[in-house]
């Protein structure tokens, strides 16, 4: 017994150690768990990438004033990744060529006569079109006075680093552009390709004349087509395909009735509420409904409310009504007649740089006193406002309608008098507002809303989840389709999904499913049901396409139509060859082939389209390489097989000067050069992208 125990314990220890070794091996083989990518052997740490991503996300939100949706998140992630790619790839090339930006030059970008274009743009006076040096110098002085840990100083440093990198990159790309050359022969060819006209007749045996089921391509047919078009099957990133079934966990009719009852009670309580604002803060679920209320004019409310709230009295309660997945109850809080738009100016002070809110408000009071005493609003705006866009225009915000500003600012502007100066505090800072003019007059309303989201009950969710678990317990990679059919489930497919995809056909927020697909083995079925919206999703991984040139097996289904056409081309070419054999004219060949002759006029080489058919490069190219009045051999095209005879060519007038033609071609080359250079560097840069594991 002792020996048996020793053996069993030893075996268990071995199994444990072996398991750890295997797990370590898997982890090692799948790449560094802290590296999000590699570029030419240089690792990109995930935390460094994430830091840049966070900065870009915040910048996007500040610039466009909206939260990031899954789609926008993916967009910013790609921008961030491309920044790392561009920076790393171009930096290596710039170092090889000795391209640098010296200290004196860096200093001149912000202080010299030739400012960096982006720096100049920020500090250009919109009225004069000239750089406001005083404003620039004040800003630079304020940056120097900030402590090293201040975020504004860090942002400015990051901005300058980016501008220096951009200057180096521009020099590198200038070298590339200066190396592009178009000679007079290029210009002549381009001119003739666009202006020389061909008149010809042709006959065609279209592929559509042979039924697909009459054609049986062999393995050699597939291999021949694959070998000829192999370059087309190279993909830069791994792609995966999966199929999936879904179990609906959306709210049932019973759930809807239950939530409606809650909303009915809410409506009764809202009618009796003494403080509408307190009631909303306590009872609203949607954060947007808790936001500070503001007056709105007709057309700004959602349609259901817009048709009601302008015809009822203050205190009227509307609802419950179903809107955007919630039962809502809305109450008319206030009604008044006010201006349609306001012309105003402001000076914005930032509490973060003024020593806190109390000091900022005190400074705002001092500035207001100066304004009341007759000081120029425009001069003080240029001197003090951190809103550079309006400060350059003397603080002017122009004329704006309701809904353009945050509520506290809007209330102050729309409820004042021309010439009045007000001070308000918003999330952007402390505003000193000067109302210059009130325009128009319209009825406006202030509406408060509370809501109850229409969610599935635990009973509904449990029922759907139970069905999903039951399916999971029976399904595997070999019987997935059979089990789905047995349960009456519709199998949906997601084909050639990228590892960073946020959504797939039928799944709006599929990130977790995609992440699973890129970690699973082929033919695997998920060991859990994913929650996507109101569905439980169970995926089955069906195909893996690794980065690089895809094998014939992986593209066989994709190329089948083209291979069938290639086989048809062989069959129809024999018929066309027979028709051409012994024929002295295109008409004789047409009669033997049983087709009609089609005449064409004024076809140009640069636009190889057969009117009413399609683009046929081989046919039109052959026409321009032929002699007039000579019956051609069989031409295998993209839509069928052809034969033709050229009636003649109309040559364009002699090109008087190649300069303009060369400039046009050169410009087209330059426009493509930047992206093509980047693609070439990326192709040679041994780029490894592990983002699918992290994002």
C-alpha cells in the first residue's frame, strides 16, 4: 500500500508539474502578456499603448463633445496603433538617413520667425490673420510657471514632441517625393491613353451562356487559378469565422406590463410632487434625465412630447409612453416666451490654473468691475480668457440658438438684457458673459422626465439562460449544426472577422465573442453563453485564416466562381477558335459562332469598358495593340471570350507641351506616395499585432 501511495503521489506531482510546464509553454508561445505589439523587433508595452489611448480618447471627447461608442472606441484604438506604427517605422528610417530637428530649430518652432504651422494656427488673430505674439508669449510664460507635475504642462510637452516628430517625418517624406520623376515619355503615354480613340467591332461568347452546373472544375483547375492569383490571397492580419445560435432574453409581454404598472404609479406621484427637481433626482433612472433642465423651443423635444407640451398648461403630466427602451413620464415644469437666439461674448477662467474656484470667482468679480467701469471687453478677453477660439475674436461667441450651450450658460444668456454682464460657473470654468443682443421671440418650455427601463425579468432571463445551458450541455464541434436543427434554432454566421472587430452581422456589441474566437481552437464551441444585448450567444469556431498567404483550401470556396469561369473560358475558346478558323471577316466568324457583331466607337485605353457589358481590360488592351482590318485571335476576358477587328484609330492632336501632363501625373504620384511608403515600411517592418488579446 505504501508503494502504491508513493507512486500515486509521484504521478500526481508529475501531472501537476507537467500541467504547469504546458501552461507556461502555451503562454510563452502566445507572446509576452505585457506586449501589445512588435515593430521590427521593438516591443510596444501594453501600459504605454494604453496611456496613449487614454490621452487620445480624452482628446476626442473634448474635441467632439461626445462619449465614445464601441465603434468610436475602435476608431480611436486604430488611430493610436497607427501612431505607434508611424512613429517607430519612420523614426528608424529617419535615423538611417540622419534626419534630425536640432535644439535651435525646436526653439524656433515656438519662438522664432517661422513658427510651426499648428502653433501659429492656435495663436492667429482671426481678425488680422496674423500671429498674436503677445498672446503666444503670455501662454509660454504661463507654461513655464507651472509645476512639472501639472497636466497642462505635460500636454504641452506631448504636443511639442508630436510636432517635432511630424517635422522629421515631413522631411523624410519630402525626400521620397523629391525622388519621384515623370519624364516626357510618361506624359506622352498618359496623354494618348486618355485621348486616342479606337473604333472596332467584336463578337462575344459570354460565360453566362453556359450554366454553372454544366461545369465541373478539377483540382488542377483550382490549383492553376490559385497559382496564377496567389498574390491576391495575402492578408495582413489573421481572420476567423464562426457560426452561432442565439437565445432571446428580451422583455416579454408580462415584463412590459409589469414595468408599465410601475410607470403608472410614477405618473400619479409625479402629478402630486411638490418639488419637481427633487422628484426627478430621486426617481429618474437615466442620468440624462437628471441633468439640469433648460428651456427648449418647438422641434427640440422628442416627437411625442413636441406635439403635446406646447399646447398644455404648466404642471401637465404626459405618459407613461414608451421611448428608447424605457417607459417615461414627462411633466411640463415651466412655460415662457423668450428669444430665439442670443448674441453674446464671454471670458472663460480656469479654476485649475487660478488657484481654485473661490479665487477664480473673485477674479471674475474684479474683471466684471473693470468692464462696468468701461474697460474693453475684447481687450480683457484676449488677456484673460482660456477659450482661445473666442478670445481671438474679442470673446465673441457670435449668435447662437437654444441647445448650443450648457444649461447654466444658456439660462444666463437667454434670460438677460442687452448690455448686461453676468457671471456663471459651469463644468468648463467660470464665465463672464456679456449679452449683446436678443433676437426673435418664441414660446419655450421646460420639461422634466422620469423613467423606468423596460428590462427582462429574472424569470424571462432564467428561462432563456436555461435553454442556452441545455444546448451547451449537448453541443460540441461535431454536432453543433445537428443540435441547432433539433432545437429549431437559426444558425447565423460571422465570416472573416478581424481580431479587433467590435461588431459582426447580427451582433452589435460582439467584442467578447470575438475575443473568445481568437483564443479558441478550430471547431471549438464556447463553454459559456455570452450576453450580447438581450441575447445569449453560443458561438462555434469554424475557420482560421492565419496572416500571410492563404492556402488553397482556405480560399477554395471564394475562388470557385472564378475557376468555373476559367473552365468555361476553355470550353468557349474552342468554339470561338472554330468560328475564326477559315473566316475572312468578323461577320463570317459571327455567323459560324451564331452570335451578333457589336460595333463600338470612340473607346479609350484609359477607360476599358464595353458599354452595356462591363470592364474588359484584356479585350480593350488587345484592341490598342492591334493593326486595323486584321481579324484577331480568341481573347479570354472577364465576362466571356471575344474576337474583334479594328476599323481604325483617331489620334489626338499633338501634345503641345508635356509640362502640364507631367505635373498632373507627378501630383497623382505624390498624393499616393505617403500611404504607399507607409504600407511598404509596414510590410518590411515585421509588424506583429497582439491587440486582439488585450482590447
